[in-house]
C-alpha cells in the first residue's frame, strides 16, 4: 500500500475512529490530468463512523476534510467519499 493511503488512513482513524474504512488510490486512472501532473492523487473512501451520527452530508465531508488537513492542498487532488453512520452502513446490506 502506498504512503499516501497510509497517511490518509492514519489521519481518518485518529480523528473519526471509523468502524470501517476502505481507501482506494485511483490516481493511475487519472494520469495526465492537471491535478495528477501537480502531484495530487485521486482517492475513493468509504468511512463508517459513529461520529457522523446526526450530521448532514456536508458536515460529514467537512469532518473528513478537517481530519485530512493539509493533505487536501498537496497530496490529495480529488477525494470521492461515502461517509456513513454504522446504521446506514448496515441498512445498505454491509456487515
């Protein structure tokens, strides 16, 4: 696993204490893209955390961006995320 994925994982685990966390580095499929040329990666994340309970989608995304901090301006060019509560995750048929 690459260093950026590990950094993302460490920051999200430290701030959000997720019950489930899946991070995919999709940077290779964006080769040649302006963001990729500047060094920023493209990532997909599924984050399941009780910290999201009672929060809107916008609030959840802000929590994730806050946890990632300066990575959002340097190492991460694009982040697609699913930020779910544990009950939402179970409702969607996930363990």
